[in-house]
C-alpha cells in the first residue's frame, strides 16, 4: 500500500495557489496605474503599506507575541533580515521592469528561477542532481547566452530577478516562521527607512504621497493588501496540494506576464527572445517530466 500523503482539499488548493500565481502575473497592470510615481519611490511605498497591512492582520490574528519572540531570537532575525533585503531588491527591480517596458526580460527571469534554484543547490550547497536536471540547468544557461548575444550584454534584469527570488526562496525555507509573520518582519525592518525617504521626498520635491491626487494616494495604500493577499492565497494552497502540482502552477505567473508584455504592452518579441524562451520551456519540460516519471515509479513500487 502506498504511503503517499492524501490531499482531500487539492481542488481548493489548486484554486488558492492558482489565484496567487494569476495575481502575481497580472501585477504589472496594477503598477502601471501608478506610472506617474518613480519606480524606486513606488517600491518604497509598496514595502511601507505592506508592512502596515500585514501588521494589522498580525494584530487581529493575535500573533504580535510571535513577532516579539522572533526579535529575541537573533539567528532567525538575521535570516529574515537577509530575506528582507532579497525580496525588497526583487520588488524594486520588478517595478523598474514594469515602468521601463522590460517585462519580457522579467518573465524570462521568473521562468529561470526554478532552474537557477537547482543550479544553486548543486554549485553552492553540493546537493545531488540527476543528469536530467543538470541538462535542464545547462539549457537555461544556453538561453541566457542566446539573450546575451542578442543584447550585446548579459540580461542583468532577468538574472537579478531570478537570483534575488531564488536566494529568497532558499533562505526563507530555512526560516521556521509563519508566512505572514515572516512577511511582516521582512517589511517591518525597512519601515524606518521608508518613512524617512517618504518624509524627505515630501519636503524637498513633489512627493507621490500625500498628494492632491486622491486616487493615487488610495492606490499606493492599496499596494499593501495587493502584495500580501496573493502570499496568503499561496500559503493556503501549498498546504493542500502536491509539490509536483505546485511546480506546474508556478509557471502560470511568468506566462501571464509574458502575454501582457507582448500583447498588452506591445513590447517587441524578437527571434532571440523566441529562441531563449524555447530553450527554457524545453528545460522546464524535461525537469517536469522527470518528476512525473519518478512519481509513477514510486506509485508502482508502493502499490
């Protein structure tokens, strides 16, 4: 008899996780509503209002004592300080990509992330890797090479997104903390800096907040829940579905972003883009098929 865990709520889990990835894929539409705000200033507001919103949720959930416990445990706080820097960097770069019409490169970065994570595991942490996965990582490297030759330089934005989120995922998994508690601490650590920056902008130049444009003010504040809600959906989904299912769902977000970039924002999609994405999709298919193949073997041996 198989020891594979059962997932009676898998349909709900797919709905939760799928909704999270769909929202992440559609994020550029929201940030484009705030294109009058400079990208870095917009990212600063995203961090601040996310901290305010998640902090309110934390208080309503009666978990403020958990936050205090983390601040007393220095090793865990140090890990969350690192993940805070990584996720903040990722947000800043992504919003810059939205503002400067580099969404194709952004979607390339998020397609690369799972393959990059495998590479990091192999080269930095000496984790074992099958030949099939090694082939997938090699194809991803070729995809970056094709893009670099077409650009005349390395696609730094896509790689920065992939590296920042890949390392974020690695260190975040090592932090034994509730997802929303962790997000609150990650954003809370930057709150003094964000408040100082917003106050400085308000005094020395026409800052984005507060402004006479009430819609802009509301959109900036709403950036907090817009950031936190998909994370909560993702956390609810991951508890209800298999990792293999989650692995397929994660490509929904960059696929939506890519479609938005090409058909919504009319970014040019060159032959080099087609070649790069074809190599990455082939690599992802190889890795996914290996997972399915191993699951089928395990089911036969267990059954």
